[in-house]
C-alpha cells in the first residue's frame, strides 16, 4: 500500500464521534502509549488536562509518529469542557475502579462517546465521576487493584473498535 493510500484509509476510518480525555495522566510514557493506541483505533481528537507543574511531554520513540496524526487539545477548564462535550451530544464515560461501575463491555461504544482516563495514582476526581453519564470498569480478578492507565485505555479502545466494526463504522 502506498503512503497516499495509507493516509486515505486512515481518514476513511476516523471515528469522529469517539474522543478521549486524559485527565491528569502524568507519565510521558503512558501519554505516548495512549496516543499511539488511539491513533490506531481512529480516534481523531485527544483532550488532556495536566496537573499543575507537570508539563505535557510525549516520547516520539513511543508514539512512533502517531502524535502527528491526532489532534491534541489542552483543556484548561475541565468543568466547562465536559459541559461543552455534553452539549455536543457526547456521552461522558468515566473509567474507574468502583463497585457501582458497569462492565466496560456492557456500554454501547457505538454511541457518541468521550472516554475519560484518570491519573496514575489517584484515578479520576470524584466530581468528574459524578458528572459522567456512565462509569465503566474492566474487571480485575487478581491481587492488584488496577491496570496501568495505558493498558486500560487500550483494552477499552479496542472494545470500542470491536463494537464499531460490527456496526460497519470502519469501512476499511
Ligand atoms: C492506575 S489507575 C488509578 C488507580 C487509582 N488508585 C484509583 O483508584 O482510581 C489509572 C487509571 O487507569 C484506568 N484504569 C485502570 N484500571 C482500570 C480498570 N480496571 N477499570 C477501569 N479503568 C481502569 C482509570 O482511568 C484510572 O483512573
């Protein structure tokens, strides 16, 4: 496949109604790994909010160039951003380790969706979870409480891809 054909295929398969919000994800390796996975799934826009005094840094050795193919937007006012996304018709889907969260496969990712990932140590702030329309969890049956955030993002994004493929949202 020529480079031009590859670009055309990537544009055809972009999921304009699927977006990702990285809320205070801090580790450059995690940010980069998530960007790479999101690009592979056709997520066109990634929004992020950094913690105070933590710069947004990515490693091109990890993204392998994926950061050039997604729109990266810094969000300075998380609350109004989430309101705006709601107004645009996105379901706000928080990811969190909570007993009342729904199994991630039981959420319908073919809907217009903003997936929200949280900080490596503290997860998502309570107010974000309260504001979300849904909270989803990836089941954990071992001894550790949570997955690495980039692994969790990959599991969730590929479930979104699976559901969307079934609905014909990836023309190929
Ligand atoms: C390492 S976890 C944070 C753990 C934190 N102690 C907590 O209780 O949320 C970092 C982020 O990865 C995602 N994550 C990790 N494991 C998950 C799981 N099993 N289900 C849903 N999201 C998960 C969430 O976005 C979470 O905010």
